[in-house]
C-alpha cells in the first residue's frame, strides 16, 4: 500500500518520472503525459525509503537554518504607504500589491524578504524611470539611463556619463520624496555641485523641496527591509 502522499503532480512532455522533495518537505512528482496513476504510485512506493530519509533531512536542516521571515500582518513600506503583508495560496505572480496589501504566495514564506527585495527593485526601476523622464522633460535636461543601486544612504547620484543612479530603497519613501531625489539628480546634469545656482534649479522645479529633503534626512533610516 502506498502511504506516501504526493503533494504535487505535474504532467508534461518529459520522458521520465521525476521525484523531488522541495524546501518544505513536500513531495513533487513530474511525469510524462498520460502516465497511468498506478505507474506513478509504484515509482513512489519503490522510492519510499529515499523519500522518507530525504524529507527528514530537509525538515531537520530547515529548523537549523534561521531565516528572517515576515509574519502575516507585518507592515512594509511602499511609496510611503504602510502596507500589510499577507500570504495567499497559488498566487501568480508570486508577489503583488492589492488593495494596500502586499500579498506573497504562501509557498515563499521562507523567502519573503528576498522576494520583497526583488519586487522593490523591479518596481523602483519602472517607477523611477517614468518619473525621471517626466521631470527631465520639464527641466529640459537629458539623461542616458536610470540605474538602480543598492546604496543604504546615498539615495541618488549622477554620473558624468549622464546616468542617474537611484537606490532601490527609495521606493519605500513617499512619492514627493522620490520626486525630490530625482529632481535633485537631474539638476546635477546642469550644475555638478551643490552651489546656490544648483539649489535654485531644484527650487524652481520643486518649490517645496526643503520639506522632502528634511524628511529624508530624518527618516531615511526607515527605508529598510530588515
Ligand atoms: Zn547632489
């Protein structure tokens, strides 16, 4: 009798049956189209000792490894908004923003911080690009491209090659603060310093810039995922 439960069974164009135990100790079987259930059960039965041993190994190891995980209901920042973290089954894509919540596929609980960071980087790239183009038009400057950096405190910089570098962590800040950093870096395309002339360019584009600059000086340390 086959007592081992198959947690996931996938049929595809493959030629052989494969059996794996995933990071959560779940048994995942992949088989060619039209493989009879009996054949699959027999293979699982034949390998049951291996499956039990492997599962124990993985689950024991899992307890040893201490990973940072987010709990359901934890708050994470996105564009200045405190979003609740939620987990849902069978989510596609595995992470998304819906009704003020950041929802993650429950099979990625263990990797939630990494998944969130990856998502932030993609969101940052798209959002910063859009905003940089918008402000570059208004300020009549040209930049080559927006690059996403991993900087912890240096929110933005501007290279002599006319690239704008922006830390992905900035995607956690309020929109007005993101705008300020982008305007600041674009102003460097005209004035490569922090002279009065430079600040006048920033102020012309964004009269309220001091408020956003102060916010960043005071709250920049909050823009972190750990
Ligand atoms: Zn500057």
